C-alpha cells in the first residue's frame, strides 16, 4: 500500500513471470488481469496492441491523462460538450423566463411607468443562469458519464493498483470480454510490453463483492432522517393550531411587553391588564398643577357624555348644551361634512355614497333621518347622540372624529332637519303664513 | 526485469522510463509530504493560532452586530455603505486571481500555472466566503437574506431582477458555486493519490469518499479533461462578469464618482491585480515553509510579478482616465468629486491608494525586485493595502460629499468595524492554513502531465 518507501527495487518487478491464474487462498471469481507498463509511451503501445487484438472490455490506468491514449484505445469523443451546450441554452431560456414571469407577468413591477419587460436589464441574470446551469451540468454530467462515485472496485484489492495514482501505468482487461482467456491474455500483455501481469479476483466473500450493505443502509437512513424536518413542516402547514406561530427570530413584531388582553400568570386573575384600583382619582384632581377640565376626564355628566340620565335616554339636551342659532349653524356645518356623504344634505338618505353604490349595482341606501316611520324622528336625543358616537348597523361610530360638543350640535341640527322636512302650515308663524300661499 | 529484456520490446531504454517514474513518484512524494509530514513546521501552529484568534474576533464582532444593530458601525446618514461594502469588494476582488490562474491561463496553455492553480483556487473560494459575509450582515437582519432567492412566499412578492443588487446575488452565488466545483473536480485525482497513500483507516475512508472512487482510467480521464476544459471556458466569462456586476452596484447609480462607464473593466483589472498580490503574499512564504521551491519555481513567481505590474499599471491608467473624464464632462459635481477625492478630507486615503497601487508595483520592472522574496512579499502586502483603500476611496469619498453640502458627513470607523475587517482575515487564513495541511496543495496530476517525462517511451519523443 505504501509508496513512501518507493525505491528502485520496487520497480524491479520480479512477479512479471509469476504463473498467472494462481487463485489466492479461498479465492473468489476471476475479475480480470492487470498489467503494468513502465512508461506512458509503453502504455500507449500496449493499449494499441490490446485493441488490435480485438479486446473491448479493457481500460488503462495512469496518474495523469496520457497523451495519445484515446486514439490507441479507440475512445470515442464524449458527448459531454453537446449536453453542456444544451444546458447552457436552457439556462438562458429559464433565466429570461423566470424574470419575465416574476417581474412582468405574475407581479408586474411598475418602476416609474417604464415597461415591465426590458431585455437589457434582464441580461446579467440570464447570463449568470446560463453559466450556472452549464457548470452544474458539466460537473455532474462528467461524474455520471464516468459512472462515479463508485468507491468499490475489484482492482482496488491489488496493491499494484495504487500506483495508478502515483507513478504506475496500468492496463486492465476484464474477464467478461469475449476474447478473454487467462493464459492467452496474459501472454498477449507480456508481448505487448507489460513488465508485470497479475490476475485480479473478486473477494471470496460474496458480500464483499459489492459495496457493503451497511453503506446502503446508512444512505437510506440518512435520507429518511433528512425528510423528517420537511415532513414536520408540511404537517404544520396543513394543520391548524390555537398557538401563535413559532418565530425563530421575533424581529420587532414581537416585543417583550404585555398588551391589555394578554394572559399573565403572575397576577391572581391571570390577566396582564390591571383594572382601576379602588379610590383612584383623576390626575386632574382639584389642586393639580396642570390646568385641566375635571369633568372631561371623569365624565361624571352621563347626560353629556353618554346621552343617558338615570338609566334612560335623555329626551332634552344636557345642561351645558344651549340650543342657540350659533350652535345650530355649527351643527349644520359638521353634519354636511360627516353625515351628508351618506345621509344626504336633506337627511333623506340620498348622499353621494349610496348614489355610487347604486350606480355600481348595489342596493344599499343610508337611512332616511326625516321619515317618521324609519324611527329616527321618534328616537330620544340621548339615543341619537349615542348612535352618532358609537355607530349603528353598518354605520361606524364617530366619537373619535367628532368632539362631544359638536355631536350635540349635530343632534340639534338633525332635529331641525326633521322638523323642516315634516313641517305643516301650523309650524309657520301665523303672521308669515300668508307669504307661503 | 532487466534492462536487456526491456530494450528489445521498447523503443527507448529502460533508463529513460525508470527516470520518468522516479520523477513522477518524487512529484507525488514532495507534494503529498506537505500533508503527510508527521508534524507541520512550528510556525504553522503559530500562524493557525493567530488566525483562530482573529476568527474568534470576527465571531464576536458579527454576533454583536447582529444582536445589536448596524449602529455599532461607524456608518451614518451619508455613508450607508462604508467599510462593509469596501470589505466585500476587496475580498471578492481577491478571489479573481484564482479563477484567472486556473481558467484563463489554462485556456492560454500557460503551463507554469499548474504549480499555483490549486492554491489560488482555494484562495478564491476562501475569499468569496469572506466576501459573502459582508452583504449579508450589512443588511442588519441577515436571517432574511433568503428573501433574495426567488421563491413563492406568503408576501406574494418576487425579487426585482432589474436591480444591480439582485445581479450581484446571482453573480456571486454562481461564482462561488463554479469556483467550488472547479476546485473540487480538479482535486479528485489528487485526493485519490492521498487515499492510496494514507496509512490510517480514517484518512483512507475520508479521502476515499471525497475521491469518489477515482481510478485514473483513460476513459475517465478523457471525459474529465473535456469537463475541465469546459469549466475553464465557462469560468473565464464568469470571472469577467462577476466583478463587472459588482461594479454595476456603483456604476448604475447617479452618484458622482460612481456613475462612470469605465467601472467594469477598471474593477476587473483591479480584482486581478489584488488577487495576484494575495496569491504571492501566501505562496512566497509557503514555498519556503513547505519546501516546494522546485515546484513553485522562481520563474513562476517572476511571471506573477509581471502580471501584477501590468494590472497595477492598468489600474493606474484608470485613475488618470477618471480625472480626465471628470474634466471633459464639464459637470461641476463630477469635477468637484474628483478634486475632493485627491485634496478633500480623505486626501490621505487617496495618497495611500495611488502610492500602493501605482507606484510601488513599478519596482517590478527591475529583475532584482522580482526575485527577492522579501521585497516581493513587501510590495504585495502594500498592494493589498492599496486595493482595500481603492474601494474605500471610491465608496466613502463619493458618499461623504454628495450633491448637497447639508448631507456631507465624515466617516470614522468604530472598533467593531475594525474587528470585523481584521477578523475576516482570520477566517481567510484559518481556512487557507487548514487547506495547506490537509489537502493536495498542488495539482500533482497536472504537474506530472506537463513534465517532459510525461512523454517517456513514445516514439515521437
């Protein structure tokens, strides 16, 4: 095995004339013969003689590619370059197709209104995919054509064979060749210039003729094990869970803090949210350094802030809301901004939003505020205020957009609209009735 | 077999064949010795220790960066790119000499390349690994780097393929893949030699697996040589495209100092220049250390010095052309940028760049400087420094003085910047030292093939 002790003696091959065909102890089936030549040139000549003798199942083994051996052995040019050319063309095509499909078809990237497909800017990536696919094909194609990896070969059983990777020039003929005959083939090789010829036998143990079974078992086991994470991922994707996603890296979407509806085991009630502690007073309590409106914070005036007094909707107005002409004007202005888009300027529910819905084929209309039968006219003021604040059915609440005071102004204006739309002659002051006739 | 028997069947004497075989086995022995010597030289341990320390520093610096944020670097509002991208371009450039040596010189039948091709290919791969770190960590959220890979996702988004940054992703990953496969494929016959020479069972199994059962058969060699030629032919346009694409990151922007058409060839020349300097920085000491002077010969080193001189001068010409174009363009922003580069707050960086890249390599005109190992290593280290500063000058001086003076900002690195850069050398040298100890450092089969003895015993010899 060792070549570190190589010296001139090693090259005096005393076994050149050894009787060929002597089976080793308990020897197995004959695989072939291995002949050694003493120079690259001798190998080329030997190979030519073997080929001329009509052998086909033979090969030469050398530590470097020997010039002229392909011709001597009659090796045909490999089709690898053709395959690689095909792969290169495919790489260009796939590279362009990928870019077109992803950036122009499936999700057209609009960059300043420029065309979504422009060849020059897509060339660099197509260029790289061309090279990448060609390289992968060259690399793997070469190994596949060479039938490698194959770490098990009968010739590896011969010590002489290790010279093929150092300084030896070997020629092996397989026993399966139809012209093979141990004695005659050995004789031919010697005549062709071999310095040594040696038969090669399979291992007597049939199990060792091939790669050990445990290697296959190992490959199979690792392949199956490698599938496990994938299977778990696929299972997780297909099933539902009440638990939040498991994030390897939380980024800033997940922060170490509790939100009001989170569970938190450290408190007896299990909630992260803490209620008001009994006896809490507003920060704007009398004597506080900051000027503040005590009532706006405590909101003890339920009529003003909820439209409720004594558990009932109020029918009048809160104490602080005066029904003045100025407030009515303010109410009209706010109504025209926030309410009219749906309910219309006259309150009859024919705003621009329902008009648009109907134009698009929908059937929805806003409620008519002035129709006695629709219920808004008879609604207590407090309930009307509550509807403006918190919404009703498809209407959203406006408490975040319209201040409390303005909401009462709107209530006032809605009442005025209802009066005006349902007015009778009796509503007109007596001295002006004549003008209407 | 005696000489008398041999002479009648062989056209040439037994002596010639014997001498050739001894030559081949001595090549095997001398190169394999690097990996087989029972103990490597003490200095190998020393260098590995230092490299591992620096590698540890890189791990600390990157961990701190990732867990804290980009703010630990000196990058500021003006300089979104600073040392991070400087280091990236520096390392990716280093890699290019390896591909040039292994592929381009192969196509030009420059046989002297065989002695240095393997280690320069290894250098390429390790440099690309160092380079690859920076674009990933400079985003601040490196765990999302896979978003660059086009894949169906729940955001319903595809990468923007018309961005030079995506071109970069494709170019660099193709380059890394190709370099690795080319390197490995070239190594398989030598790994088979290691397999056959190994005495310990563990080594036999490990080298055996990676040698894939290589038998050196003529039918295998035939396809192998074809594949090698194809890979060389594919790597050549690839290496040109990679640094061109890297230069597009700058050239396709609107920033004065970046927006120039000379960038692709200028970057490629600079990459080869810096890569050759790095090859020599590594190999000139290594050939002494591991006794490879008769394989990596003085002639080989001299040839590399000449390429360094040529590419360094090309880079110098590019510097001059940039100034000419700035003047010729009549664009005041362009003119200001280049005057600022030379005389502005970073004048010192510009001065280092020009002196290291243009002036010092001129010493290689003299044979004395191409043959003295200390001077060669000295000049090559200066070139490496100069080429790092070239990228720094391009990136930082341009960004620090953009169109609006209110956006001007001076860049100062923090200790984390410095640790990351120095640490990346730790990664590079660690990998290189391990390579030098455990893998075939020189392509034995190729050296044998180009030796005159490869024709022993042939009639036309």
